[in-house]
C-alpha cells in the first residue's frame, strides 16, 4: 500500500514547497510486515551515561494506523542521545576535523545565542561523519538510529502517539499554528519520551539510518541520490504533521533549516549478576 506523505512535504525546505525538484512528490511506501522475533524478557532499567538514555529492547509498532499503516519490528536494548545534537557539540567536530560547517555559520562558528539549539542544515552524510568522529573519541561505535529504534525511543513500551502521551499539548511542543520555531533542546520539559529522550516530536526533523524503499523493497533514489528517512516533524510544521510516527524521505545530500539528528551509542548494557543459591 502506498500513501502520499503529507508530513512535511510542503514545509520542510521552506516556502511551503515540495522537497523534490521539478515539483515532484515523494511517495511513501509501506512494505508487507516481516515476521517479528519472539520477544525475550525485558531488560532491566540500567542507568545511562550522561547525555544518553537507555532504551529497553522489545517490540515496536511503527506507523500510526491512519496516514501510515502499522508494521512491527523488534529491537535490542540500546542507548540513544538524550537530545538532538546541538550547534555547540557539532562545532567541536567541525574544528577538530576540518569538516565543512553548516550554511549560515561564520568562521566555523554558529550564530550568537544558538549554542544549545539543534544543529541543522546538515546532510545525512554530515550526520554519519559526525557519528564516525564521535566513535573514535569515545572508543565505542556511534551511529544513526534505525527507524525502529527511533520510534521505540520515542513511543516507549506504551506506543504513544507523542512522547508525552496520546493527546496533543501546546505546552509540550511548538507547531505552525503557534508560530513555532526551532528552540534550544529541552525547552519543553513535557516533550520527553517514556525512556527520557527530549524533543522527539517537533523542534526539528531527525535523520535516521534507513534507506527509503518501494513496495518491492528496492532502494528509492532521486536524481541518482539515495533517499533517506527522517522522523518526528518540526516546530515549523502544522500540528497534524508532528508525531512519533511522522516520516518523510529526503535525498541524503540535502540539508534544511528544520532537519537535524541524534545518535545511538552501542554500549553493552551491564550484565546483571544472578543471586547465588545457598
């Protein structure tokens, strides 16, 4: 079943126009769900290192059953960044590596007062390069989350529509109706998922690792460029386009003022010692 995606199609790159050149509209395709592995017992809640939250493994139901049909997946336990990567964090990467700074920066520095805002105007490839750099600094693998991992972190075990629950709250996130704009991370304390991740619905769209695929499972491209999935919606979107299930496809070499990312860290959860028998 194919659905023309309303989420962000006319808003993502400003001016209420489609992301695609030539006035084309990206078609979102839902593939037939694959069998889901038998869930293992849920992992205990493990304290996460600073700046990360621990997400319990388990089944995740992707989609919302309305605009996007439900499909199921199963994820292992993982750690995810508590917030979107900020300008200040990304500046360290730019200065250490010589990687190109985002458009709008001057002398490899972000605009004044924007240190804690999500870094934007970066491509999927930029986000992957940042993860590779951080992997070397931390000595563990850092990568973009899969779409299933991203939704698990946002929805929690309760499968919420929004990080805070199933009903929209104006005090939990900005939207176009409220003249929303990109803000510093953690500006809305209520916009926190059951696992503790902030701003997963709204603020900025977020890159994930997944390639866009058609009904036959083929990777989708545009002008020879792979299309990648982005998640969550942005503060500049209409309220109807913001949720834990919101998704859109963007060429991996494109950036936007309302598109950022967060990362997953592959830290092995501590092994829980079993009590010895007398």
